């Protein structure tokens, strides 16, 4: 019940704020139309306050690439190499195929990233052979 009361209070505050902004904008319109009886300096000041005002409620959108992999990154290109091969590959083979694609990925960086992602249960899995990685989607397809 408290949540509903709080939501109603917030909506009423928003309505009051919007009504005040509407009055200022109507004054600005009157100013632009050359209506008499409008104090130009006050109207201009009010319009600038609205224009420069920060929103009272901050909207969090998150990063647009969250949960996605940039296909131009070393991880994105590694995913493409593994999909082309269809099987888990040793890191040396992944690096040689990346080099043929024009990537200059560093071994230590790529191994570190792939290990971290596999431990987190994201994108890659570590195969039974040392330094061999595959795509997690393959394991999920086998398990389904």
C-alpha cells in the first residue's frame, strides 16, 4: 500500500512540475508572438531555466552493447573462427587463424579473456585438452 501512495505522490509532483513548465512555455510563446504585458527579461530567464534544467528522475539505460560482443574485437573474431571450424581449437590454432584474418591479438590477452569468460559461464568453455576452447553454445546444444 505504501508503494502505491508513494507512486501517487511522485505522479502529482511530476504533474505540478509539468504545469509550471507549461506556464513558462506559454509565456515564451506570448513573448515570441509579441504580446503586450509580458516582461521579456523574466520570460527569457524562465525559458533558460527550463532549457538548462536537469531531469529530476535519472533514467538509467545501460550500455548499448551490454551482453553483445563487438564482431571486430578479438573475442568477436575468435567466436567467428570457432564457428567456422565447428570444433574446439587450441589457442595456437585460434591465433594462427586470427592472424590470417588480419587480427593482431596477443596470446596472453586472449587466453586470459577466454579463461575468464569460460569461468563466468559466458561465450566459451574450456575443453578437456590444455589451452583448448570451444563455444558454450555447442555444449548447450548438446545438453538440450
